[in-house]
């Protein structure tokens, strides 16, 4: 029941020993295996001393893993005692199908890495009775959706129960005096508990029972109920769990995307009731301990609900409706924007790659009017992937993830994979061939099953036994299928692609997979185009679309593909972690410079597809970028893969593999990502939350009062005059003395920070490469105040400066937080 087995090979070996054939048939699900293994077999194993020793070793190993202090335990009392991590989906293992794609896989890897590092995380999600969906294909290649009914009693989860044995029931209020009830299922992910709420219970009316039916399904009303259950019900589930188990209550609440935004509203309601805080006061306390992560690079990806629907559902919730609606306000006054609420509720926010942080600051800059895009308080922490889950066992055992300092992955700190340098090139090449051959076997099995499911007879599928080749360059492309990921870009010139597939000397083979959202007919059409192309008998042994993309299939692809192809429309890929998983296995990326690849492409870990960023005609842009892919394959990728010396080893290719494992591997680790979250966001958020909660929430009350007073007086703040001295004959190394007169009616100098901003100036008097320095308060005369600063003249060329006034409070995480600024 502890899902650590999903990333711990020795434990999986143990379960497989019970009955290898049954293990395969049950899809590597220990709960299923134990339910079906014969009593005779168990009795036989009970007398097998060797097996019993292995069993005891596995138990001891798990207990040690769960109990031994790890990296987080070395951080001291500053680190939060508990963190709640909310996400609409979690991809832990294919045995628990509660994910649709990258967001869920990322959330699952976050939990696993937190467990490895000893971070006291509690995951919070929903238990979907049909998961996302199981994908099939019709005879003509159209995506078919199946919704298998999942019985929680057959999954590796346990019902959260009261001390008397009855199930914990969490209740969320609905309109017209109705209520939504949910049971709480607990999945144990190593050291981390994942709580999942389930509404398919007797206490609910039929309409409420189906709230957790499937992931990302239903109309607006259905989705709103799901998100209320996740946020409001999730907080209540955490409270119940902590109360029953003695687990420390979370000090930090992390919302992974806007779906979980209502967790902040529930916490505001709690504080208002328990401590008689007003909404603005409770908001300050809640914001301080909230982290918000956006994964959305386009406004269309944001959840937005009709304002009238929010009014209906929250009319009697216990928080002032006008205050709640202001949190989700956007340009369209009839809409409530979940991402806007997430940003207004979270004192700390981040995108999921450096480029995505930049995109997010541009996308949400209207929430901070008057500020430059670079000042918008949204940072970035680049996603990572959980190496033990995604790396082929053979590569780990060869030493590709070790260093001369031992194994640093689990204890934290800087990670170095220089152990890979000791592996002979021939051995590295041989293991890559072994993994490719394993993938080919899996592809043959799957294309045969798919052909039969689409109506072919046994007599017509004999060709699948020899399809694909373990010695041919293998390219993988697997991801969700929205239009911006451009599944069919490789089909722009079908004849050229055919020539690459069938080249007698240097062929390629392509394995493609991915699901389209059930309501996205455009995405399904792209899949159908791809399937139709791959059905051609001339090339079907070299290209395949595999339905049913999930964690189980993904592992084979990451292990066995030589090249991982990714061609989104830049900059619409927030991060894109599939290429990271390929890199951990020595796969080379061939990708548009978007998401993480924009940050970590270094010329030796793959190839960057040139982007036609300035081309506005979408068709022409696709044409240009597709041609770039064909050219890179023909002129760089294929020659390098097939240029082997006498020993049969392509030396330059293997060096790129080695470089990728050594240099890119440590960067893409989920343990690196979680350490970044802990140090940059969780610890500061816990500190802020503790300050706000001190002395019966007196600081939260003071901060709310100060903010109200400041914002009331802000319209009268003015930079009246700025003068500069020392600029007579400016030279590099000299200085400029700045003096500013600032009017602050109703405010004190301590309420503001006056900054001098300086840098290179263009012909239109715009400042670039800006540096800001705080100006010192010199003296006061009534409501007029003088501030001074000395600016260094550090570079040649036109030089400009300005003065700006920002709010200042020791309790703010960023000077842009209140969204007000006054400039000279």
C-alpha cells in the first residue's frame, strides 16, 4: 500500500516473484496480484527461506527509508513543519490513473521527490472514478474514449477513518441549502500522504455523486463543483487528517494551478470564524503562507467561470461576496478568473521555466498596472522529473547517476553525475541498443493489439512481428495533443518524411503517442491524420501511432528512443518535461527552444530547431520550421548516429549521450526542483505566515489597516521635483548625485521606498538595462520629503534616470505587491 514500490526496483522484483506471468497480466499492480495469486503459491512461498529473507529485507529497507532523517531534516526550525500541495491531478503510477498529462505527472514527481528529501508534504487531490479516459482507435483512426469504472477498494489506497472506524466525511456547502459530501482516500507515496476526495458515496444525492466522475469533464457547473471540492473540501480533509494522525498542520499551502484556488477562500473563512478577523485581515494572513504556481502560457488555458455562477454558489458561504469576486476580477466583468484569484491569494508565485516566467509576467502584467513587465512579481522554478521513476534500471546500475562523492540525489545538495565518465563508450552504446530493442518488442506487441482492436484479423497482423528494428535510429514524440504542440508538423512534406523512414543506408523510425481532450475534435483530427499516414503498408514498419499513452508506455519510450522530438509553437510550452525524462536515459533532444530546452540546450545535448518567431502567417511558419526539422535530421542527426568506427561504436554520438547524462541529468531532477521550492518559496512563506499569525493575528490586522490607509492616500503621492548634480563632464567611474522632492500627504517616509532607476536611454527616452537603488530620506517639511542617492556612471553611451515611489512594509514579499507605483 506504499507506492514507493512504483519507483523501487527491488520491491517490484519481489512482487514479480510471486507469479511472473500474473504480474505481467495485472500490469504490475501488487494489489491486483495479491488478490489473484493462488493460496497454494502463497503457502509454497511461506516455506521458501530465501524468499522470506528477501521479503524481510524489503520491509526493513522501506522502514529505514520512512524513518531516517533526510535533507529536509537538516534545515532547522525555519523550515515549515507541514506543507499542503493541492493539484487537480496526480500521476504517481499507471496503477492509480488520476492524471491526464504533464501537470499530473509533474505533481506526482513533486510528491516523490519530496518523499526522497524528507519534505513534510501532504498532497491534496480528487479521486476520479473513471480517471481521465482510456484511449482507443476506430478503424478509420478516430480517437475513441472509454471510461473504465475504478473501484477504490481495488486500488492501493486506504479510506481515512475516524477513531471509531467510521469513514471521515468532508462536507462542502452548495446552493439552496444542499451539501456535497466526500470520503477521503489516502495514498501513501513513500513518506508523503496524498489525500483524494471521492463523492460517489451514499450520503450524496445522485447529482452530487458524480462530481468526481472523471478528470476535466463536464460543464461549467460540474467543473466549479470539482474545484470547490478540491479547494474547500481539500482544506477540510487536511484538517481532519492532521487531527486524526497528529501530523503537524500545514504552515504553507501550495496551489498547483488555479484549479485549487478556493483553498485560500476556505482558510479565510476559517480565520474569520475562529479569530474574528475581517476579510482583508484574514486575506493578509492567508496570502503570507500561500504559494501559487501557474503552468499556463496562454489566456485560453485559464479556468474562467461566469460571475453569476460564483455568486450563486458562494452567496451563503460565509465570506463577503464582493470581496471574493474582487479576487477573481478580470477585464471581462462577467467572468471570474481562477488564475487571477490564485495570484491575488498567493504572496509568492512562479512559472515553471525561465522562459515561462517571462511569458507569465507579460500575460498577467495588467494585475500590476504601472509596473514594467520585469517588475511583475512572478518568478520561476524550472520543473524537474523523478529520476528513480523514469530512468532505466540498467543505466542506474551502470553508474550514470553517481559521482565520486557517492550518491547525493537523496540527501540534497549539489548533484554531480561524473560517474558516467568511467563507463566505456562500447558499454554505453550497448546498453542504449538493449533499451532500444526492448522498446521495439513493446511497440510490436502494441501495434499488433491495436490492429486487432481496429478490426484486423490474426491473418492480417503477421507483419507486426518484424516491424521496427533495434538497430535503426528511433525518434519519439509523445504528449497531449492540443493544436500548439503540432503533432502533425512532421507530415508537412510527406514524401520527404517517407524518404527518411525508408532510406536504405540511414533510416529513421518514429514512435508517436498522445491523447486529445475528449471535447477537442481538432486534436482528434490531428491524431486521425497521423494514424492514416502510419497505416500505409509501405512505411507502417517504421512509423506507428500508439494509443493508450500512460506512465507504463512512457517508460519504454524514454528508455529506448535515441532522439526526443518536440516542436511546439514557441513560447506556448510552459516547460515540457518529457524531454527531461529522455535526457536522463541518454536520449538527445531535437526541439524548438521553448520551455526548459530554451534554458538548458547547450549544443552538445541535442539540437535546437530554429524558430520562425517573426513569421505571422501560421502556415508559412509551420513550413519553415518543418523544413528545419528535415534538414537537421538529414544533415546532422543521421550522419552522427550512423558514423561508426571499426568497433561499431559511433564515437561522437556516444559522447553526446555521455554529455547529456553528465551535464543535463543533474539539472532536470525533481529533487533539484523541490529543493528550489523549499528554499525560495516554502521557507520564506512559512516565515511570513508565522509573523502574520503572531499575537493572535495582530500583525495581520495591522497590515490590513496599513494597506487600506496607504491605498486610500496613494492618489496624492507625487514626485514633485528631481535634480542632479555632478553631471557637468560625465566620465566612466564618476558619479551623479540625485535629489528628489516627494509629496506624501497622509503618509510617512517609512510607508514608502523611493528608488532611483537608471540605465541606458534610447531615442524615445525609454530606459533599458535598468538598475534600481533605494534613495535615503534626507529631511521633511510637512508633507514634503527629500530623498537622495548617488548613481555610478558605469558605461558609455546615453544615460538616463528616473525616480519612483513604491509602498514599503517589512511584511511585503515584493515592492510591486500592492500594484501601485508613482514615477517622476
